[in-house]
């Protein structure tokens, strides 16, 4: 705690700049020298035995995440999980939510997932994962807490309004908690789960073959339950699902760069997009781009989590994830705070949601 407060103090004294990114090297060197001096004082003079090095990871976390909630310091294990997330791999519980106060609030549970089978429901509050308290975790730390490198058992400590005390459950994460198949919901309508945006996942879906068959003229694009992906996956998805459009990327290191997404040969016929709070990151970006084209969106407001981040690896196997840019379209910067659906449908019943999408497709105007 002492070191965390120290680093935050240095951060604010530096006028809101991360010391290692400050353009004033003399000032940076002075603060780093002060940091070392205070660290030695804590080690040598504090009343109890304290090894300041034990506090440094928490200090790094406080420093980086104070820049914005989309930036984070990740230890070695979290760094490995981060890579798995962007590859759409790893073992998962099948739930999503957000940190609120001292707990992770569950906003949804994927059907037939380990979390659903263990009795976790929307509205539950998770206090700890494998005895690690959720309180104080950054957004990325919380997200990666529910992704696992292997299939070992996991313990969740939960609270529920209808129960007097917290309780702990054991469950086994699954390697795949999302669908990997397109399915027909009507004679001319196909449902496409786009919860994972990697080239491998999209190839497994066989979406291009489905389009070339000419069988379907209506498409329900489900961008909920985002489970990872990378930029190459986004480009492939855009090539299939978007008409030709342009996305502007604003970066400190290169200014503005405009890139083309989509083609003139995107999905034939009519499209509708399913969204909710689990639509985040690249899925949320895709939802914004589809809405910008005039594609109707059905469901609930997206998660409001759409950063352009980059992971910087450190010498000990840990890493720093930093927001490095912003997205914009011809109309201007993409809004933050989540995309509101053009047609609100706040229900979890899949049959009702799909029926609502079909009614929109039947009357696209």
C-alpha cells in the first residue's frame, strides 16, 4: 500500500504523465531517483520488516491503470492469458460482467457453460476467484481472472441477494464455451455466431462457403459473448460482413491512418446484429461499423469497452497493456460508453431474440 501510494503521488506530480513516457528526461530521472530513495527508506527504517520489491507489482498496476481503465500492468501469468484471449483460446467459465465496487457483477451466463451448470446466474456477485479477491483488480485483471491456461478446477466465492452469506463453489473451466456453427433459423435466414474473431474460428464457421452457396438472403450476426480475437480476425470478418468502408486510427506515434474495411461483395441480402453488454473490444468495434452502415442492432447496450491497445513485453515475462490510439469513421470519433441498440430487446430468451431479429429482417425498411 505504501509503495502504491508513492507511485500514484509521483504520477500526479508529473502532471498526469506516465514518468517513463515523459518528454522531460531530467524530470523523469529525478522522480526515479526519488522513488529509489523512498524505497530504501521504507526497507531500512519502517517499523516492520518490509521488502519494497514485493509491493512493486501493485505499484505498477496502480500507475498504469490510473492512466485509463483500458491500460494495465500484467504479471507473467496474466501476460500468457492475454495472448490466449486474443487467440480465442484458453479455458473459460462462460460468464461475463464488470467490476463494481468490491465485486465482479455477473451480467450474463452462457447456456450450458461451466458457470451455468454450476448454478451461477445473472446478478450474482463474485468476490474471489481461487481465493484471490476481486476488489481492486483492473478491468483487464478482472477479465483475465475468468480465463485459465489449463483445465484444472476453479473456485468462485459468490454473493446473492437471496442468500444470507457468501458461499464457494467449484467448477471446471471448458476449452470452448461458445458455438462454432452457423445454423438455419428460417428457410432463407442464417444465424452467425461472431463471438470469436480469429481467422481460425471464422474458417471453422465456413461462412464464405455459406455465402457462395447462395442459399440465404437474410443474416443474423450475433456479436454477443465476445471471447477474443485479433486484428487479422477483424479484417477477415469485415471482409465478409461489411460493405466497403473506412476506419481512421488515431495514434500518438503515427498520427492518423485511414484503412479500408469490407468489400463491395459483402453478405448479400439483409443483415441484423445482436448486441448486449458482452459485446466488447473488437466485437463492439464491428457493431459500431455495422450500425454506421445502417444495419439494425437488436438487444441491449454494448459494454462500452472498445480501446485500441497494444501489449508491451517486459524483460521478466510480465507486460504492460496501454491504450495507444482511438477509432474514428467519416462521421467522427466512435462514441464511448456503449452502442445503444436501434431496437431494444432486453430479454435473455434466445427464441424471443431470434424472432425479433426475423421480424426486423422481414421489414428492413
